[in-house]
C-alpha cells in the first residue's frame, strides 16, 4: 500500500512540474511574474541616476551613456509581458528609447551638464511611469506600490 502511495505521489509531482514547465514555455504564467528587460534597465538606471540625484555626479552617465541607450533599445524591442502589452506601454518604451538615444548623443557632443542632468531626470520619470504600469497591472483594488531605488 505504501508503495502505491509513493508511486502516486511521484506521478502527481511529475505531472505538476510538467504543467508548470509548459506554462513557462508558452509564456502564460512566467511573463506576468517578472520582466527581465525592465530589471536589467533598472540596474543601469540606478547606476547612472543615483550619483546625479545624490551628489550631482554626471560621471557615470557620461561613461555609460552608450550602454544606457543600448539597454533602453533592448527593452523597447523585447516582447512585452501580457499584463502590459498595450499601446500606452509601447509608447512609453519608445519614448524612453528615443530619449536614451538623444541623451547618448548629448553626452557624445559635450552638451552642458545641466542639459544632461535634465534629460536623465526626465528619462528616470519615464522609467518610473513604465514600472508603475507593470506593478499596477492586474491589481483589482487599485492599490499603488511605491518604489524607491
């Protein structure tokens, strides 16, 4: 009897795991849990924005503007998770990508620090708009999440 229970338990676990694997492969469950490109962009945004915010230091964005722009493009061109696959999110991502490319050009052309700082701050605001859409999507109660980085 114990043997049959053991075999049934193993069969159940195997079936459950295979169903989760299918969901992951089809993108039905996993894409609503994480957004890899957003997380990757968030990392570079934090690396270049915090020095500006905390100590008015533009050296990181001046050094990383090309990588910053590339990360924005990667994110804008990636497949959107279903809960934010809409025109508003697509427009915000396009705005972020265009702005990041413009910022990279500003840095390379030697624009004034005040202009670079203003552009980076504006892109940070756009980034947060996208991130808020992600965190609010699918919440019925409309509760807002606040994120500091």
